[in-house]
C-alpha cells in the first residue's frame, strides 16, 4: 500500500501522539491556551488545513470566505501567475500572523503535502475536473468552483471518483445554501405547489460554439506566467492575453476543445442545479429540443419540463428560477426575494432575505462536512446531474435538433453525432 493509503487521519494521529507523550513524560508542561482551544481559539486537532489552487477574481472571493472561518488554516497557494501567488500569500500571512504560506507554480507539489486536508479549486473551468480527480487521488477534500466539468463524460467520472474515494466534494453552487432559494425548492419538492409541471432556468446565453483561435502574442517567462500549465488539458494554442485574463467565450471559450463548456453551462450550472433540486435531485432530463420562441425545452422522464428562458422574468436579480405546479408557483432571484402565487405558501414562516449570493454559508457547509464526513449540499452527484442537463442542452443547441438521452446507458439514443460530443480528448500528459 502507498504512503497516502496507510497514513493515520490527522486528528487520530494527534490524539495518539499526545497520549503517548503524556505516558512517557510526567513532568509539568506549559501549554498555550490556543493549543487547547481556549480564549476563542480553535485547537490544532479541530483546524482544517487548506490550500488554494488558481486564486483569481472568483477565487479571491472564495478565499476570503475561507479565511473568515476560525477553524481554517490556509497553508499554501498555487497559481500559474506569479503576481497572484504573491498577492494571496500576502493576504494569508497577514491573517495568520506569520510568513508561512507556501507558494507553488505546480499544483502537484501542493497536493503532495501530507498536512493539507482540503483544497479550494478556483482555476478556470478547463482545469476543474482534472484538478478535482488529482485532489481525490491525493486524499484531499475539495471545494471546486463551477462549472465543474466541460462535458458529459467528465461529469460521470467526477461523480464516480468521489464515490469511490469517499472524498468530500462541494461544487461552487452556493445558492443551495441560501434560505430563499432553499425554501422555493422545498415548496416544489414537497408538493406545496401541487403536482410539479415546469421548472425554469436562466441560461444567460444560448450559443454553443466550437472553440476558436486568437493571434499569437509574446509569451511571458514561465516563472511569471506558466502558459503551458494554464492550457493544461486543453488543446494547445498560442499565448494570447485575452485567453489568459477573462477568456473570450466565442474565440477562446467555446463548446468543445478549449477553456469552458460554453453555451448554457456558465450560468445554467447555477440555475439548473436549483431546478434539479426542486424536482428532487433526480437524473437529468431525457429529451432536449433546440430553442423555439426564446425557450429551450427539455423534459424529465416523469413529464416535468425544464425550460431554459432568457426573457420575461420578474425583476428579482440575477440567476432567477421559477417553479410551477398545478396549484401554485414561486419565482426567486439573487436579490434574496421571492414572489409567490399565494401568501398562504409561506404558512406563517419567515424566510431570510439574503441578497448578493454570498458563498460564506456554502463554505461553512463544506467545512462542517469535512469534519463529519457528511454529504454537502453541492455534492458530486448533484453537480453531475445538473451539468449533464446543461451539456445535453448544448448538444441540442449545436446540432440544432432534438436529442434524447438515456440515463441508464449515459448516452444519446441512436445518435452517433450527439454521442461524439459527450467527451473530448485531453492534451498529453493530463488524465482524469
């Protein structure tokens, strides 16, 4: 067995070591209050040591949510950009009151550290699934930003890998831990709206384009920007600043072969995730139709429709969702507000209005599950189902025709062109 397979869990090791030391040495010891968890401090045995990989704009926000938690010790950062490595170290060291945050350009060096319990993966979408598999193999739990996969094949492998390795996985779908979205999903899931008929998701764009190409620019030194590692499993292309800083969705993003899943996935992985929760976290829809009159209609096996719609929303903020049943409906958005067909649906309950889609509650859910080994709200199977729904919708968009999906075989039914779009080749030497 490998070293990682035989090592003791961190808390068990600490308890065993302290017990042995106490038996061998009977002399008085002066123990700082921080080591005992006194004066508001968290004892070492209860701290979660975290490393961050790819900490850019969104990652910096996530990092702030982690650093706000008293039981987090942020120990290392990895990024292909030197300027980001230095910036994150400065923030972490200031919070920790030391200069111990390590910097890495190669994520494998960070994952190889035995003292790190969990990782924040906030790279671009191109790396998410590949990085998550590597973290699982290294015995790390992970909070992974979305979209967590680029295609159907990656979604299935992700869910299976997390099941097999028993790692705690949290997709960055933080709206699952916001009260008004959770309440809206509960109304739909528990029959309070009557028999569920339709759920609506906002895709923020319905174009499924193949990956493009941008002109070559002078490539920086590897220590400054490691372009080859930034590309990672994506097909090679010359360095271009637009691809490095907020990649161009049409020329460098695309549907297959570059840095993101494109199409309905970017925003849909949030909204569709909520719709999946509303219908009971069941397998994804089985029928997908190209857009008509501004709506892309899909259908679950039980007849419920999942509809991607860009317009005609009640102004409740970004990422709106709407759930309609035979006797009632509810619509919610990032403002923290809901609109219901009847005040009676509240049944006297007060639901907190928390706007701005904060991730703090989602990060706390993840950390609690790291300790309890419980199932997170944005677990790998939930993420898999929601992402497959988005990927299959992208296939219908790209082919501009209906496609049907078999959730048992995990393939499109009698449809070779659609099945070729379930996956893509990864650039050597990267593997899932």
